[in-house]
C-alpha cells in the first residue's frame, strides 16, 4: 500500500469544515474536479453514507464512508472507478487551531493495479490533492461553489 498526504490551514470554523467534509453530498461544492455528487443512501452523513462523484472529465467514482470520528476524521473507500488502483481510500482529518482556523489533512492510501508503478503516480497525485485542498479552503472562506476552472 502506498500513501500520499497533504494538508492546508484554512480560516474557517471547525463546524464549517466538518459540515463540508462529513456530508457526502457537499463535495461538489468544494472539490474542483467534481461536477456533481448525488447521495446514494438515505442519509448523507455517518458510516455507510455513499455518494457517486461525477467528474468534469466524464469519469466517476463511488465513495462510501467507512469510519468517522465526530469533528475530527472521515474515511471513505473508493469503488467503481477507472483509475489505475486496485483499491483506494481517503482519510480527511480536522484539527482546530483556533476559533476560526482549522488544519485539514488528507491521506490517500492506495494499491496500484498489476504492472503499475506507484512511485510514478505520486507527483501527479500530490499535485491533485493540493488542488483539492485549495478548493476546499476557498469554498470555506468564500462560501462559493468551486468549479474545475476556479482553482489553478
């Protein structure tokens, strides 16, 4: 298993950050590559909550919440994707630094499909996750929906 980590400090409350990451349907508001994210389960939060992320490039992935700790961490398992991974999960961690400041960390654990080199994927994945966290930061600060073209 390979791991990529990234983090950003945002000027937002812990409550706002938690709402953005714990409600699976809200990812389309802050993830710059997600066009829409319909919720596939009756509830948009909690263990078992599930969404399908439809990306601007026409691909999609199903993400299922497999673990969480209130106002601290959400873990999602990825499935039904065309990416070069045999399995993948994402953990997003929150740490309150002050009344309006939160560190948001992202950890991506993955196994590549046979014949793929995980080390070759890491620079691209690092850049992508920095892009995603920048989108989350901008969304939490401005409240605006972040689209693919909004974040460089």
